[in-house]
């Protein structure tokens, strides 16, 4: 059972099977987890909501601030200006092993300018805010008197009360040809068929809610959780984001063999850039290790409250 209040839904606690043994290595092994009850935002935080936070606090996001050159001796100065990571489609099929072919640091890209300095959010008030680094999401949550969800809370909520099932709604990605989340149709990263009607982000609530009444838990934008990334078993490279630009705290867990040693948090849910031929992470069990020093055009967040 769940109940709603002030844009949030109460999720009764319980035990569930977290992770998956059928997909990417970082999701395994599936294991039982107990979750206490919690409130969770029905939608990702929108541009309009984030704008109210910025107006009230004067918060300047990580992407809007230059990096400290002292932390990056010898770095290209062009990489230290205010910037964020933007997806730019390629002209045609390419080697999918090189994500830098479609991920680019774009000077002037930030939450107000999601695809670069010449773009804006005037028509995107009800779209999820993007280009928010972990510290930005955390600052918003604290201002709102809330928290960021744990990975287990997020996955439990995303499953919508279902036991098993490939996706949050069943075993078919698009049952009857109907798209139930904002994902990529076509050959990533060059051919976006837009069968779901969206090329980039979509307004929150554009797709049916899950069993708990929550929107966009799958697709649209990845979402931050509060958990440091740790491997369930063996490591696997994250598919959907580049390495970080700025250093973070050394207290984080990082994957064995990662030469960058950038602290990372778990992100969940996949995004509008997840495609069958490349990143099949539009599932509740899917997870990605996101550098805390990096914001992107397909990463947002929602909040929780554990006060009953």
C-alpha cells in the first residue's frame, strides 16, 4: 500500500530481491534486502523546482563554477572553465567502445543551458533538471528538508510492488508496441527514431506511473542516490557517462582497476539515451557508477523523506 502527500508517496517497507543475475555484471548477484518505509518524490525534481531553490539560496552549481587549476596540474585550461557533459549524436555508426565520440565537455552547458550556452529551459519548466552534480542534488535535498534515496530504497520504489519481471511494468520493453518510458529507439548514438515522441528529456508524468504511482523511475534521466558505488561482484564499465573532470573525496569506494580513481556514487534508472544496441539499463536492477565531480545532460534526481 502507498499514500500520497505534497508531491510524495509513502512506500511501505519490506524485503525484496535486489539486483539481477541476468544482465550486467555489476548488478549481480541478486540478493535479498530489507527496506524500511519512506516517502519518495512522485517525479524527478524539475527545472521549475530547482529554479525556486536557486532563487531562495543563491546556489551555484558545480557546472557553473570553474575548476581549481591547483587540483589539476598540467590540465588543458579549456577543461577547467565552467562546463558540463553534453551528448552530441554522431554522423553515423561508429565504434561503441569509444564513448568520447558522443560525450563532450561543452563550455557554458549547465542546468539553465542543457545543450550548450545557446540553449535554454524556457519551454522545459516541467522537465527534469539536468547538469546537476552530486553536491548540487544534495544541496537541494537539504534545502527541501529531505534526503537523497539509498540505492536499495530507489530500486524498491522503482519496482512498483512487482516481484520479478524484466522491467518495472513486466517482461516486455514495449508491450503491444507502446513505449512506457523515455528511452532511445534506433541505433545509438546516431539514429534516434523517436518512436516514443521524444528526442531529449520529456515532461515529468508523460508516461504511466508504476505500481506505487511514481513517474519516470525508468528512462528520461538517470537519478543520483546517496550510496557510494560498490561492486556486488566483479566490475563492469559504466556505459553511459564519461570519467570525471574534477576530483572528489577519497573516502568513496571505487572499482578495482579504475585508473582515474574518481569517487563515484550509484545512479539508477537509465535515461532517454539508453538503447537496446548499447545500454540496456532501463530496468530497476540496473545501476551506474557516476563520478561525483561530473554533471551531464541526462542525469537528475529525486528526493526521499524517512519521517512518517
